[in-house]
C-alpha cells in the first residue's frame, strides 16, 4: 500500500512539473491527457503542502559575539560559529 501511494505521488509530481514546463494552461494540459482539472489542482495542492512540512521552525538568538545558539522545538540546543 505504501509503495502504491509513493508511486501515485511520484506520478502526480511528474505531471505537475510537466504541466508547469509545458506552457499550457491546466485545462488544456488535462484535456490532452484525459485528466480532470479538479483532480490536478487537488494533487498540486497536496504536493505543495507536503513540501512545506519539511521545514522546522527554529528560534535563533545571539549567544555571544561570534556564536549563534539555536533552540529546536524539541528543546535541543545547537551552537554554531558566526
């Protein structure tokens, strides 16, 4: 089941990319491939939202003159040189 979902996601990712590069409107692109444009928009939204979830919110504060301290949501602290 998980593999099927991954294959479906990959298929729609390719279709969204192909449409974007084609210069065609979504309506024309979908008509040429026998797709419903509402389904295309649904998948485009899903893919966009899944990309956003890859990022984590961090708070950055200056710990010292040449040091930056980052406290992650998990309360893990990471310090790095400026």
